């Protein structure tokens, strides 16, 4: 039986999609050792030019090291797939809607390009996650927002929600298989239920009632998606005390350039409200978007310093063809964009350190893996902790009252 290795790039939605493919395979054997693979499935990301570069570099790596047969899927299938196929660098290209037909895709003898259907909704139920201590649950697909810089709606389609019964069935199965932490993911998770008369908050309440569910984490949500109904569940013990709320910028003028729906003044009020409830707060941020003058950048950093931020997912602007931002002027040099990124990162890193020092309470940790003699886990605020122990802690939940707060992470012994 031929062995298949899955290489996943990008977001948690892609991680979930890879698990769907693994669960759907019947005629092939999964390997977690790349060097053993007869076939490599590359689940690609195309959110930035850098993401495209990483995918192409990885394909080059496979070509040089044994030449396993390569198939491309994921968001990059829609933007770079045809070219890679024409160049003979991949044996076939298929879109996300085709992933449940993985056996048929991998068995094709002739080169093929099947981008699939951008209105597809997953019907698969995944009951295990290979090599993971926590489970990713895709609850929706696509996005109705049209931010000026973003290509994702064009490769993932408009927002649509997974069937609630399927989501609950999947979590029930995973909980029975020993998973206790569930990460709800999608292209725009906060839009869950818009067309079906429900909501992300209502779904989480139902998930929390499933036996074995200990912690629920969310992917990135928009500020306007923290509704009054959502605020009612902030005190629940099963909701992770960390929310990732996408701002993308804190200059009101830059938010207009980006065609964003959030308003900085309201963002600040929301973040302060959540911080008062004990939440760690992360955000997305783009530096170097066209039109980002020094004056607007300085304003943005003054605003960032006011926000109770603890986590950051930031990157420099990357031009994507066929998006409004691609033709905006003036452009910001990559050098300046990187300098601004480092400035932002240093501000939020310091804020995270201060948050951890100020907390001082008990940490509720899921240990995920072991590396270089340390067990590594994340607490209820999604902060990393390194643990020394003579016991194997991988996959265990532990509570720590005594630990040391270091600049990069927390440290403890068990």
C-alpha cells in the first residue's frame, strides 16, 4: 500500500481539511515521516506572497529529495495550481470541495486540474486528529467581507455554515476519543449561523454541554461579532480566557483604505471591556499597506499602546493580484513595512510579559508535546509554558500554582 504524507500550510482551517483527507482515505497508508512517502499532498496557503513562496520552496525540496508524486490542494490550488501543473511540478491539483474524494484524486494517472465548488459545505465527520492533543473543528467556510487587500473570499467563497448536528456529532465522537480542547475554526468563524438563524455563541453553549468538553477556543473573530449574546457567555469556565479579535489596523484612515468594518474608538471600548473580564486579547495587524504614511503609522502606534493587547498575528502587506489594494498608491517599501512590523511586535511582546506578571493565578494547562527535555503546553490565556517533569505529560491537563514568569514564556516543574 502506498504511503501518503500531508504537508499543511497556513491556517487552522487547512489543518482541519488535512484531517478530513486523512479520515477519508481508504486505499493508502498515512505516514508522518516525509522521507517514507510515495505521495505528498501539499495543502497550500495563498494569503500572502510569502505563503506562495513557502509552498513553491517546499515543492522544490520534495523534487530534490526522492521525487515523491506531488498533489496540490488548499487555497493555492486556485491561484497557483494551473501554473504549477503546466510546469509539470505537480501531478494534479484539486480544490477544497474535492478533499473527501481523496482516493480518487490520488489514483488518477493523468495530470488534472479540478478546482471544485466554492459553495461546497463539508459533510465529513472527523473522529480523530493524527498527532494532535487538541481538535480543530471547522464550523464554517468562506467570508462575506470584502477587505481591500484580501484574496481569501475569492478562493474560499462566500460565508456558509456547517450543519449544527454534524458539528455536535463530531465533537461528541472526539470527546469520547479523549479530546478535551476544541478549537472552532473557519474562514470567518464569527459569522457562523448567519443564514440559519443561530450564532457562534449559541453553538458554543451546545458544545459545552457535551460530556468531556473542557475548553473551547475560537479562531479569529471580528469586533462586530462580539454581540450582547456573546458577552453573556464570557464568564463560562469552558470558554478559553483568550479571544483573537481581528483589527488589522488602529488608524481610522487606514481602516477606510482597507475597507474594514471596524471603528477604532469602538474597538478600544470592546478591548477594555474584555480585559476587565480577565481576558487575554490577540489581534491581526497588517503593516505597510498602501497609503500608510508615517503620520498614520505613528497614530496607529499611539493607539496600540492604549489597547490591552497580549497576543499578535501580524505581517507585512503583500500585494495580491485582482484586489483593490493592489492598485492603491502610494506604496510603502518592504524595508519600512518590516521596521514597522518589528516595532509593533516589540510593543505587544512587552504587553504580554506585563499581563503574565500581573496575573499571578493558577494556570490550567493542556500539554501538547515534548521538545528538548521540556513539555510544552498552553494555558487558559493561550500563553506558552515550558514544564520540567520526570513523567510523560503529553496530552495531560495540569493545574500549576507555582511557576516562573519569564520574558518569552512561563516555566514550571511537576
